C-alpha cells in the first residue's frame, strides 16, 4: 500500500511536470516566434514607410505612365539602394504596382541579373496571386510570408488619397529561424532540468511530511483494529478518519459558502451599478452615467449628438395626470430605442430631455438617421383627440473629429430648441 500510494503520487507529479513543461515550452516558443516575426515586420514596415517619404508621388505617376527615367528618377533610385545597404537583413526593396495578372516595376534595388527596371513586368507568384484583387485595388495587405523571407507591402498614397503602388520590403527570416531553434533547445534543457529538480525536491518533502505520517497512522490503525475489535468502543482509526473528514468537509463547505457569498455580492453589486447608471422608468442611461461618460470620453473620431425634448409634458401632467405623463416619457424612450444604432448610447438627462450619442459614424449615416427620426409618425406622442398635444422635438449636430463632447451636445440642444419653436 505504501509503495502503491507513493508510486501513484510520484507518477502523477511527473506526468503533471511533463505536461506543464510541454505546454510552457510551446507557449514560450510560440511567443518567441511571434515576437521575432513582429520584430521583422516592424523593421520592414519602418523601412517601407521611410522609403515612401523619399519617393515623389507625383513623379511616380509619370513613371508609371511613360516608363521614362530622368535625373530625379536616378536620384531616388540611388537613395533606395543606399537605404537597402544600411540593413543586411533586407533582401528585397522595390517599388511596384499591380494589375490583375502582373506586377509592374518602377524601382528595384536588386542590381544583379535577376533585378528589374522601370517598366519591367513579372507574373504574380502563388502568394501574390491569392491576394491579386487586393493588390490590384491598392488595399493594404500587410505582409506575405515566404520560406526564407517576409515581404511587407506598404501602399504609397497620393495626395488625392489613391494608392499609386507599393513599397515592397523583404526581410530575411533564415537567421531568425536559427535563433528560434537554438532558443527552443535551450528552453527545453533549462525548463525540464529545473522542473524535474523541483519535482524531486517536492516529492522528497511530500514523502517526508505527508506520505510517511499517513503510512505510520495507517499501520498503527491497522494494528489497533486487529488487536481490539470492539464495536461498542470507537477505534483510534475511526476517530482519526472522522476528524480528517470533518476538516475537509468543513473546508469545502466554507469555500462553497464563500463562493456563494461572493456570487451574491457580485450580483448585488452588478444590480446596484446598473441601477445607479440607468433611469428606472425608461431603462436608458441616466444623467449620472452621462457625466461619467463625458469624463472618460477620449475619442476624437466622428460623433453625432441627437437632443430630444417632449413638448407640453408639464401641461400633460397638470391636465391629464402624471400617469399619462409617464406614458409619454416611456413612448419617447421607445422612440429613441427604435432608432438607436449598435454604436450609440441613449440617456435620459432630465424630466423630458433625452440625448443620443452615436460614435464613429459617417456624416451621411448621421443625416439619414436624423431624417428618418424627423419623418417618423411616432414623433407624435398623443392621439389626435388628446386634451394635450405632445410631440418629440429633435436637435442634431455632427462633427468629423470630436474633441469636446460637451460643446457638441450644447449645439445639438440649441438645434432642438429651433425645432421645438418651429411647431409653435
């Protein structure tokens, strides 16, 4: 029994160590490869971006059309050649443009017989052919990885925001692969050696502090049970087992109770947080959350703000009662939810005032959304025979680069008042 217990624990520990080491080595090796690849990509991308600055975009179009070289062409060509020579890892550096079937060279820094000249064409290789549509349309494809190199394709953008061609920078990956293999070997040796030493120490401590006392107690209990078999008297073995079992059971119960308490506390906190950030009647965000939203707002992307106000809400409350007023408020909230995009946030910021913020939206989409809301019959909140006429007044403002959200909201508020007074 003693050997069996120790043997099984030893086997489990060493199996765990092997699995843990294998997973650790694989993850670290994968991270190392990823870091190495990212470094190669960053190097190539930096070279490509720098070369893009060297090239005159206007002249590049002329070279594409005429295939005629002038003094400015040779000056740029020499700069690209010099720049390639500054980094031994750069194996290719060229400027090209693509159609659906071929690659057309403008500059190539390969001065060997395999090098190309202005106007030369070559067929697409298999990797380029898979992305021929993107290359022909001037899209940014990032990089293509080959067996011995990584090629980064950096679009050259003209002043009219059109892709003229690509700067292609090829970085050799052969040295990196050797470093990766050496790193893998070193990591396996160090990791497995260290973990097996630690596992041996752990087994020694476990054997001395846990397994040995258990075996001693087991042997004592067994000897006592053979010598004393009295059912009316609780045995030492039974007492020890019950005591250990009660402690383990108590630990599990305590942990389960702790987990239950934590889950309940977490749920209560989530509910409290939700309630503190939402309006209880409409379920929209409240003014408190808007304040936090504006404090945390750091985006400078395109933003549209829509400000809403309910006409004659006070009169509705006074004449028809607050129950009808609440119904009008809820209808307004449903109206806003109906038009709320996925990238939008809706707030109730006052008794009859609402706000919708839509981030990262184009001017056309923002205007279309505003027109749809203005044209909606649901803007009228009360039936024709109602004693009080209530409708939604809407103000809208848009900016391509929002640096001050508060000012944008204020302008939308002003436009809302213009809409409000236009119906009076």
